[in-house]
């Protein structure tokens, strides 16, 4: 499954920072049951890799990826743990080379047009825009749509249930990333039904995506 197929599976990729391995599988089950099967496990905690492995083992319907991948060592560890894709907040030349060499589905992070152009030259057509809200948000994405017609974005950072629909309405947005579907308080308390409801609500968000090459993308939600 390439990155185009992965980002087409759901309008929202939950961005998950997990502190307890025991929470990993029930959290993933709740999100998948709510209709969000693509999960980004950020490599920001000491148990992140073990949490990723637990989801891969116990929740086969989840498409699990590693987030906050900063260098090639983390990339190799994530792949060994069973990650199906990776996400980075930015992208160095070394990391881009490692990803390309490995043929690993990846969303490299960008914040500027020059960064997006550089990665597009290397064959990356789907990019993470981070931190979306702080870096220009909707206005930035609208402005780059015409000059970067072959690039689609997964904006992440500052996106929530109040502005998610506005981001997904943009034709150059393939999906969005956000943590609001799995609030930390709900995770710590084991309120999995609440997280499932938030995921189900996020999955109703519609999107009309024009993919690179002019192909129409999938829509989510009711007509």
C-alpha cells in the first residue's frame, strides 16, 4: 500500500502520543471501530515503539504509522516494529534519501514552498504541512494550490473539530492529522467509547480531493 492509498482511507489521521503500552490496543480498536483505521503513533515517549508493536499485533485492521520520525535510525526501528508508513515534522536530505531507498510510504513535513518544491523534485507528491495553523493554515494552502498543482497535503498542527471541515474542503488537502479525536484525558481514563464517538464524528467529514494527475479522490460522509 503506497502513501496515496493510505491517505485515501479516511479524512482524519489520529496523531497519538501514548504514555502507557496497555492503552495502545484499546485506543486503536476504538479509533478503527469509529472509522479511522490509519493511525500515527508519535515517537515522543519511551514506550512509543512498544505501543506501535502492540497495535500491529493486536489490531490487524489498523494501518499503523510512526510519527515524529527524525532520522534514519528511527525509520529502521519503525519498520522493524511493523509500521506501514512514516511521518516527519520536517525532512532532511538524508532522511529523504533513506525513505526513497527503502521504498517506504512516507509523509515528509514541510513549512515553505521551497521545501515542498524540493521534495516534489524527489518524487514526493503527498506532504505533511506542519505546523499548519502557525505556518499560515488555510491561507497558505489556498495560496500554494495553483503554483504547486501536483502536490497534496496532510496539514497537522492546530487542527481541531472546529476547523477540520474547512481544511478538508480545500482541493489540495488529501487528509488532515489531529489529536482531538483521542483526548489525553479520555485516554488516561480509558474512556474508549468516547474516543470511538469522536472518531465516528470525524469520519463523517466530507472531502472532495483532486489527486495528482487530475484523478478525483474519495469522499467521506453522507451526501
